[in-house]
C-alpha cells in the first residue's frame, strides 16, 4: 500500500509534500471519503475501500463497515482526537498496528466484529480510556491472551467477544473489568474456561452467552461459566442451545443456586422431558421472568410430572416464535395449574395458537396481561378462548389479539364486555371490514387499536371512553363521532381528504393523519382543536396553492402555531405539477401565482389605460387623419386609374378649366366674386381697347358640379382630374375643413405622380397667411407655398383688377402654350 519514498521522483515528492502538509506521504495513496453529514457523522460503509480512507479530522462518527479493508496502519487514524464512534465491522482486517488507535482519546465505541483478526493486541487499547463499548465478535482468534486486554478500559460498559474459533477464556485475559451493563460471549466451541474468570464482573446488567458446544459436551465448563455470571439482578440470556440430554440441563443448577430471577433462552430446542427437568431444576427458584424466543418443542405439552414444583415467583412468561413439532397432539394445559396460576403477564406470540381452551383460561387466575398476537385465532376459537364472554379472566387489563384471523367486531366486543378491568384492547391486523352501529364494551376501555383492518366507516360502535384510538391503515374517508375523552388519534394510511372536525375531540392532544390524501389544512381547521399539541400530517397530497403555502410558511413554520413532530420535510407538494415532490415549507410562489384575479384585473386595467393614452397620443398627433388620408389616397389612386382607362374611350379628359377647392365658409366669396368674374367676365372694362376680349372660363364647383350619391373623395378626385387647374382658396376656414385637405393632398399626390405639371395648382390666399401659420401636419401645403407662387386677395378695392388679371393669366398659361 505504501510506496517507499525513494521511488518517488524528487519533484513529485515535493508536490506531495506541498499538498499534504504535515501528513505522511503515504496519504497520497489513500482515497477520501466525503460522506459526512452536518453532525460530522461519516458513513463510508459499503464503498469497497481496501485501506482506511481519509476523512475530515472533525468527524465524530466514522462508519467503515462492509468494506474490504485489510489493515489499519499507525497513520490511518492520526489526528482523529474527536472521534467518538469507529466501526470497522465486516471488513477483512487481519493486521492492526499496535498504535493504530493511539490518538483516539475520545473514542467511546469501537466495533471490530466480523473480521479476520487472529491475535488481539493489548496495546491497541492502551490509550482508549474513554471507550465504553467494544465489539470483538466473530474473529478467528482462539484466545484473548496472553496479556490482559481490558485493563486500561476503565469506562468499559459493553463488551462482546468470541466466535466459533474461541477455545479458551483465562482469568488473566479478562481481568480488570469490574462492572458492565452488557456482556456477550460467543463460545459455542469453547474448550477451556478458567473457573472464576468472569466472576469479578459485578454489577452485571445483561449477559448473553452462546454456549452451544459446552451445554452439549462439557457441562462442567458451561456450569462454571454460567455460575460466574448469574446474579439475582442480572438478566441471563442463553443462546443457541440444544437441550437434548439430561446432562445438558446441568448448568441451570448453577444458575438456580445463584437464584437468578430473569432468564431468557433464545434459539433453543427442547423436548417435553427436558421441560419437566427444567421445571424441576428451577423448583423454588425466585424466577420472575421467563422468556423463550425461538423454541422448537418436540413433545405434546405433557409437563404435569413437575406438578409438585414451586414457581410462585413466576410473574411473566413470554413465548415467541414457537414451533411445536407435533402441534396436533398438543394437549391442553389442564394439568398445568401449578404453573399457570401465578403469572400476571403471558405472551404467546407467533406460536401457531389457534385456540386456548376455556378450561386453561380458568387456570390463569392472576392474569392481567394476555398477548396472543400473530396466531391463528378466529371468531369461533376466540369465543372458546374467552369462555363465551363470561368474564373468566376477570383481572385482565390488557388483551392483545393483533394479527389473527378475526372478522366480527360485534363478536369481540361481546366477548370482552364482561372483562370489567380491561383498559387496553389491541385487535389490529385482523380482518374487520365492517363496524356495527353499536357494540357493548367494558366501561373501563381506554385504548383500542383496530389498525390495519379494512374498515370503511366509523360508527357509534366505538366507545366514548376511549383515550387512545388507532384506526390507521383502513379505508376511512371521514370521521363523524364525538369522542370526548380521546387524547390520541391515529388515522394514518386512510383516505381522508381533510382533517376531521376538531370540536368532536375536545381533549385531543396527538393527531396522526400521515399518508392520506389531504390536499390542505388551514388555521381554522387547527383552531377547531382546543388541546392539540402534536400534529403528524406528512406524506399527504398537498395542493401547494397560495393560501396553503402561505399558511404553512407563516403560521406553522414562523409562528409555530402547531408542532409537526413528523418533520416539516415530509410535507410535500403534489400539485401543481411543477412543484411536485418539493417541500411545502421551501417552495416559493410568485405574486402572479398567488393573486391571479388581482393580477389579471390590474393588467387589464393597465392595458386599458395604455390603450387610452395611445389613442389620445394618436389623436394629438392627428394619426387618424393621416390614416384616413392614406386610405383615401389608396382608394383614389385605384379609382382614378380605373376611371382613366374607361374615360379614354368615352368622354374627353378635360371638361373644366379649373376646379375650385374652398371651404364652405368661404362660399360667399367664391359665389360673389370668383364665379362672376371668371365665368361671366364684364368686357366693358376701363376702355382698355387693345386688350383681347375676356374669355369666359368653365369652373368646377363642388356645390354645383359634383354628382350626388358619389363618395365625396371620388367626386373630388374626378373633379381634379377633369380640370386643367386646381385653385385652392386658402383661408383659416380652409385649413379647418377636412375635405379641403383631401383635395389638397390629392392634387399634390397627382403633382408628384407626374400626370400634370407643377402649374396645375394655384393658391389664392383670402387672408394673409404666412407659411408658419399653417399647421405642421400640412407639410405639403407648406411645401407648395414655398415652391408655388400664390395670389393674395387684396383687401384694397383698387388692386383687385390686377388680382383678377394675374389669376386669369395663371389659368390661361397652358392654353396659350397649346
Ligand atoms: C450507512 O449507509 C448504509 C447504506 O449505504 C446504511 O445501511 C447504514 O445504515 C448507514 N449507517 C449509518 C450509521 O447511518
Ligand atoms: C471441560 O472443561 C474443563 C474446564 O475448562 C476442562 O478442564 C476439561 O478438560 C473439559 N473436558 C472436556 C472433555 O473437554
Ligand atoms: C440456532 O442454534 C443452532 C444450534 O443449536 C445454530 O446452528 C443456528 O445457527 C442458530 N440459529 C440462529 C438464527 O442463530
Ligand atoms: C400487541 O402486539 C403487537 C405485535 O406483537 C404489538 O406491536 C403491539 O404493540 C401490542 N399491543 C399492545 C397494546 O401491547
Ligand atoms: C396499533 O397496532 C399496530 C400494529 O400492531 C402497531 O404498529 C401500532 O403501534 C399500534 N398503535 C398504537 C397507538 O399503539
């Protein structure tokens, strides 16, 4: 693993030195593990490491289990002075440097189990003065020796050692341990035990001994060992026993002599004969607690031969995972009155019990607690077991028949109704699918567990005396029943869409409604519960709308109106889709999401205002006028082209000398002055004989010559087209008249269209107008005034003759040229 320094090129060595600081160069070979959480707990298990990886020096817990680490060097754990827990469980460790753990002054727990350690070095533990728990199980060492291992472990409270390979335990090896909470010794193949080796450990809380071989083959060894650890206060747990012969029960004599009170046997096989012998061996012993977990019984329950034995002290019998090989030959316990009359607590769990005969029930005169969970009871056999509801087990306080094959709630309620002290009834994990309208219950019942059934509805069958009710994992979707005494209600795993109404449970303190289909709950829902302290409502299908998110984040998270003991992180959004799976407490909803109506109305209002403002602006800028103009132009252009084509054949193009464009308000001037002057000229003029007689001109006036029924713009355009000249009578009135502007613009459009020459337009100013008086939008008129000469109507009578002359001249120019 470690590369010798000499093989590293000098530069690389330098770089390694730079990068690693004071750490040894061997670190360059070591992988790192970064799987540490905020509490500095580093879980580096199942990561295929073959050497101890580098982790932060701040680590408090380091889990290196299930890797392939083969050795721990003296450098590997340097600097971990803060480490409290180190697990090297299930690696391939065979070599640990003698000072590998030397810097772990704070280490409280060390797990070296399931490795390949052949020799345990006492030097490993020299500096571990803080160590409280040490696990050395399942390593192939044959002895703990030769040196005392645990002398320096003054704080040690839990010690586990041994394996199938362990052959000897000597006094010296384990010396120095004084008191332990727990001792585990795996010595299935133990050959030598120095009597008294474990005798100095006192007080001793729990001792677990796996002594399969010694119980079978060397009972004197097993006796010595069992005797050394047996005390009245110590819980003695013996594992993996095959009690085949009478001798194999010998060791119990030693324990009996020490008057042990708590005995458990785990994973044992035993026969009727050995049971009787066991009862005889423990005759008169103040054994109060007897537990068998994982028993294979060869026999028929014929234990009555031990009827003379005394087990007065027996208070609790606990049998679990019992296999009775000849189950159908099994007799009732009728003869076992000597044994059954004492215990107050009996548990027979997962033992294939399909009935307990009523006669047996009669024998259990002291019984207060009966647990028959995970058996094969049916409604029918339960009737036999509870003697048809005659109240036989009159002191019974707790009855647990969870995990059987019961179906009728009314049957069980009738059977227990006479048990006048019954407070706890656990009938969970049965097949109850229906709840009758009323059921008789003992008035003392406080606790009822009907979880994991198939109930669809809740009825007044439930007793009002209940304080704790568990209805989790059913098919309920509503709960309408007043339970005034209820303090705890468990409804997880149902189909509730909303919280039940709080006023029905005025004393409720704990409500669990996890894993339902709740979409939300609100402050008023919570307010209806007057005493609720703890709500668990995670893993529901929350609709993360604004009301709910807002309520959750401000009232629950910030103001803490309710304690959510299942953790705020289990409250996840189910909808809307884009928030699915996110924690309700950490989503952020925008204003748009939250105030949609407000947002829509505000934006519509804004759009309206903007629209109005744009309209005002356009109106101010005369945009409509421009648009109208543009439209008129386009129409006119198409119309005039069409007309021109038609007219080529039919009528002569020009029929007027001039089209007069004027405002209606200037009509009097046009009718009184212009028309008489140009259409009917007075030739008797100041005796100017040599002048040619004044010709009469034909004028086009909209009042007179426009075709009625035609669009005004068309009329104007056709008038302009059919006239040689267009005369504009300019005045303030003209500038204010819309259709005068069409005329102006159209004639101008024609001008630049190249159909007529520039002189086609004649401007007459009725009032003195300067270019600047003309509004800016009449840019064409302004341009015309700049380029075209215009005639001003003189206010002075004397100068009018000259004006008419000039006008005539202007009108006649083209005619002269032709
Ligand atoms: C570490 O992670 C493994 C799974 O990789 C898990 O089984 C184990 O319980 C975890 N250990 C701790 C202490 O959390
Ligand atoms: C049984 O154990 C004792 C005590 O360790 C030992 O002296 C004896 O040799 C063992 N007997 C057998 C048959 O192994
Ligand atoms: C139970 O004990 C037997 C020996 O009697 C042993 O072979 C077996 O592995 C044990 N079972 C367990 C689960 O420990
Ligand atoms: C009844 O037994 C089940 C399974 O053994 C257990 O989970 C439950 O807690 C027991 N109920 C009571 C009231 O002790
Ligand atoms: C009700 O019974 C179930 C199943 O036996 C168990 O898990 C649960 O803890 C019990 N409920 C209460 C409140 O004890």
